[in-house]
């Protein structure tokens, strides 16, 4: 179970300002049923730009309900300009913190509010952001810039590796196609060896790293065949009759090839 | 506060008899079973007897077919990696889309390491596509791996028939069954099946956590996962966990004695709970739709409400259950089992599993049926899908 603060518990148990406002001046939405989170926010705004009333409806987990509830409390009676300065961190702080995996719930409240203002002002109210600062993963609030950093600076090559670095793509997965495009563009491609280069590299490792070691015990090794990632070898000299030969092949020869050539190599002994 | 525990597929309460049986081995009887003196002999005898009880519990032909492990995941890893290591020339595995993560992630890992894996589908009732499974068997198939009972829905898969049919297609293919959710809930008779390996976990049938077993049919070669001493006939090194082995055997004996209660009284309670929820709560839909189910499990989806929120409110009333919702797991992904079954998004995120045990009472079920409707009503009120919900509740 998540560790929720007492504040979070209080707000999901008895959420404040639940419902809708008839003739609302602005309505904002965020999330979708498929993602398991949806929030609708209704605002009553007077001519001085003060939010007189706010109500919400949420389909979502405990922290989604709690962050919606506290958000309405935070904005009622405030001027729109002040309200637009509220960040999702402010929402989480007001709840005495949220578990890191649950931060996307507070982002949703923020998104719905932005949507409501967009609806109120028309598009001009939409804050313009530089392309790189644009949020790609809304669940975890990860920008394009941060994803590119994960790829270029931290060497992430797959979606899973990006998720490990900054969670991007780990929530509702709507942004996954966008992340994949960034991966295609920025990730370093593995230099693919052609079959001949692959065999030559294996042979080189056997000659330089392995043969010498085995030679100390008057043994030797011969490369017999390579099929896919299976490398067939024959032990010669004293190695051929050694009881520990299988151990040597697994623990030493295979480890060397996996480290220096390809991590998926299997060694198979030919008698 | 009252505690109603309806999450027995996650773990179970330790049976008092199991605790009592293990206590001497945590205090006076501390000998290492491998040593030579009388003190050790007592530990050795205890393990021997426990192995016989476990063989009887699983319907094994010979106590030597039982290997003690530390948990269900270890049993699965020992079986799968051990058998693949022996048959290294075969590179194909068949499994299902609805396996427990401990098995599922093992095959995902093997896929990365060069194995090809066929993932078998289930239909909307949760039953397995056996035709697809058998068509997938090739001369290169090293292993077929199917769970006996699904942890989320309780669906029972016909592993006995599957093993038989697989062996007809390719006698060399080995069959591993994850039996974690079946053991203690339905009778087992492994000696009369073609199943090669069967893994179980003690804490799912009232033994403590940290002990499991693997059945390996006589004559099946297995390379050990844990290499070291000669324990467990060389198939699993490490000094035997005597107290927990004794406790698991005591729990297994009890489970076997109470099998009739499980199949009648527990089933009747589960059915009462299920029918009660479906009749009292209008947006409730049954996810456990298969005719073949373990007697203790039901999985019910609540449309347009979210599962974690249901669980949090249940917890406030002292009721423990679990959810296939994305938000309750660290992964933030909704249940792969319910998705494979095609459960729609409208009820996927609001799916709750209730799993009973022989300690569940009539009172527990009545209490849950009293509290749950009000909880769902409360959550429905805050949902943004009022129009859709009005249609359901009209």
C-alpha cells in the first residue's frame, strides 16, 4: 500500500467541493477513462477575476481525489493571476507530499485548471512555452528536454531505460509514441557486426584473452562453429580431459565473450 | 476495529497448528539435518516426514519427487532454468498471457536472451485457447508452462489434459505448472498426470512466508539453480529450513483434511458474496466468468469507479481485498490478466478481487455486503461520468 499522509487520507475520505456548477464560467478536463484517471473542474469567476466557487468530479485513485479536493480549496477566493502561478508541486505540498509514483495525480489537477482557463480566455491565455520545455509525459511531468537528456547524457536506449531514469512513459502510456520518436532520433545505434566481423571478433577474444590463460595449464581452445549467438568450441590439450572443463567454459570463456563481444553469447562444447 | 480478511490469494494467516509444529525447531531441535549425532537426526527425520506429507498433499508417486525451496518464485526459477539448461539445443517456450508476474517476467527475460516464446491467449471468460497452445508445439519446444489456477480470477486451466496433449505432439517437451494458487484449494493427483514439474508456495495455504516446494517427476533431469552442498539430492543446495519445512507440512496436512470444507462451505460463502454484490450494486460486473474456478476467488469490476479508491474505503471499514487497478501496483499498469481477457476500460480500473479461506466466516461476508454498497455509492457520486452512471442505475 502507498504511504499516504493524513492530509491525503482526510481529503479522499471526505472530499471538499464535489459536484458541478450550473452555468459555470469555465470548465476544464484532464485525463481519460482508459488511463484510469479523469478529472473535471467547474469554476465560477466574477468580473474582478476572482474565483468565487469551484467544484470537481474525479474518477481516480485516492491521491487523485485528494489533489482535486485540495486544489478547489486552494483556488476559491483567489484571483486568476494568483491561481495560474500554482504548480503541481504546490498541490502536492499542500497535501504534505505524495508518493513519487503518484505525482501524476496532482499534475492532472493542474492540467484541468489550465484547460479551464484556456476555455475561459480562449487560446490567448495559453502560456507559450519553448519547444524543449514542452511536457511530453503528463503523468510524471517530464519535458522533451529531460527525455533527450536521458537518451543523450545517460545513454538510455529503450523505453524501459527511460522509465527507470525519469518515469516518462510509465503512466498512461499515451506519450509512448512520442518518446519512441525521440529515441529513434537521439539514441545511439548499436554498431551491428556482420557475421564475418562477429566471428573474427570472437576469435580475437579467444586468442588474446582466453588462449593464454588456458595455456598456463597446458590446455588450448579451438573455435569450431558459430550459429547465431551459439559459439561451438573444442577444448584441446589438458583441457580436453579436465573435469572442470564445463566450469571453465561457462565461468571464464563464456563470460569473456559476453563481456567483449555480445552479452547473449552461449558457449557449447564440441567433444 | 473489526478485521475482515478477503485477500487470501495474496497471502494467508498462519494456521495455529503450523506455528505450533515449527516452534520446537526454532528452539530446542536446532540440529543441522546433515550432521551425525542424535540432535541432528531429529531434524533429519522431521524433514523426511515432511517430504512424505508434501508428496501425499500433491499426489506425488514418491517423496523423492519433492524439493523444498524458499518460495513460489524460486520453485518456478528452479524448474524453468533447470530444465532449459539441460535441453540447451531447444529454444522455444510456450506459456500464457495470464501467468503470475514471477513466471511472466522470467519468460520475458528469457526472450531477451534469445529464446522464442509463444504467448497463448484467453477468451472473454478467461479460459485458455488450448487449440492455439497445441498448434504452437514444435520439435524445438523445450517447455510448456501453464499455471493451474489464476491468482486474479481463480480460473482453473486444464493442465492435466494440456500436459497429455503436449506430450502426444512432442514427447521431449517438458511441462511446468505454476500450482501456487491451486495447492490447498483443489485436490491434486500429480502421479496420474504427465506434468513434469509443479511449483507451490506455503504461505498461500496457511504456512509462513519463506517456504515453497517443487515437484519434479522421477526421471526428469534438472540442473540446479542454487549450487553448493548435496541437500535436496543436489537439486537445491543450502541448509534445509527445518522449522518452515515442518510448518508447511503441517499446513498441507490441514489443507488436505479441510479440502471438503473448501469445496463446500468456502465455495458457498464466495458464491453468496458474489451474488450479493452483483444484485445489490448496479454497476458491478463479474470478471471471473469461467465455469472452472477455485472455490475461494471472485473478481468483480465496478464500472466508472477506480479500484484503489474502493480499496482505501474498504480498508477504512477493516476489509482487506485487492485490485487489478493500475494505481495499486508500483508499475501503474492495469491488470494484464483482465486485459488479456478483454475486460473493457469502463470496469478494468475498478476491478476488485475477493479471495476467501477456511477462516472466513458467514459474518465476514455479511459485513462486507453491508459496507460495500455504501462505499460504491459514495465514489459514484464524485465520478465525472454521471451521464453514463445514470444509464446504469436507472
